[in-house]
């Protein structure tokens, strides 16, 4: 018989997050990427030349967190920083050739993660699971934005 902790939806959800994190790290480390870098690459593939502030807002990250991720990406040769010709106080982030070249790998890794996570689900189960995930997201979003506890 399972104890109360093992039956908890929250405990199961936390365990899923942990396994996903481990697998995410395993796959992305094969192409030299670390946590936080793939979402920034994806933003820049859609619109190169964003500011650090735009990146932080789009990903709902704190600016110091983005600074650390960008510093590591710059050191790895994935991005470069350039002054905005219209506003010299503003720095824009651009992909390098190396950063652009990872798009196919990142998309394949994301597809692999999705296949692995949702293998053996019927299409109907996927629809239901999506609805449940959206509800969990909306619950958390409402609490964060509304300051509820």
C-alpha cells in the first residue's frame, strides 16, 4: 500500500519534473547546451537582435538570470552582443553562425523529449492531458499574477 506522500499528485508531479530535468540535461548536453539556453536560442531564431530585457520578459526570467545565461552563451560562441545603432545605450543580442547551426539539433531534441514523455498515450489521452496541463498552468498563473496564496 502506498503511503500518503507516494499518493500525492504534487509528489508525482515533482518526480516528473525531476526526471524531465535529468533527461533534458542528458540530451542537450550532447550538443553542448545547458539549462536556459535552448529557449533563448528559440527566441532569437524567431527574431534575432532582441535586447536582454526583451528576452527576460518573453521568458519570464529575472534579468540577472538572463545575464548569466547570455554570458555563458557568448563564451561558447553562440551569440554576440552589438550596440543598437538607433540607441547606443541599448545592446542587442544576435546569433552567431554556431548559434544558428544548432536549430535542427534543438528541434530534434525537443521532438525526442516529447516522444519519450508521451509514448503509449492514445490521441484522446493526449487531448485530456493537455487540458489538465493547461488547467494546472492557469491555476499557477492566476495565483502568481493575482498574488493569491
